[in-house]
C-alpha cells in the first residue's frame, strides 16, 4: 500500500485519476482473496483435521 500512496501523491495530479488509481489498486489487492477463498475452504474441508494439524505442528525439542 505504500507504493499506492507514493504513486498517488507524486505522479498523479488530477483528483479523478487519483481516485481511479486507488480504486484499481484496492480491487487488485482483494482479487486473489475473493477468487481463491472458496477453493481454500473446499481444500480445508476435504481432509482429516487431526492429520493435517498433527503434520503442520513443528517438532518440539525438550530441553
């Protein structure tokens, strides 16, 4: 988002262009979450929860 602010305040001088660019940048930022959230939910529901949680935990070293 820092790049959006930098571009908005340094390159664009027209308020209409600034608003359009900010809307476009926000939409592009949210697009992957919107597109892949259903797929991620299906993948999460398809497998066994105990196996996935056990395999994702890092082994602990006993000191």
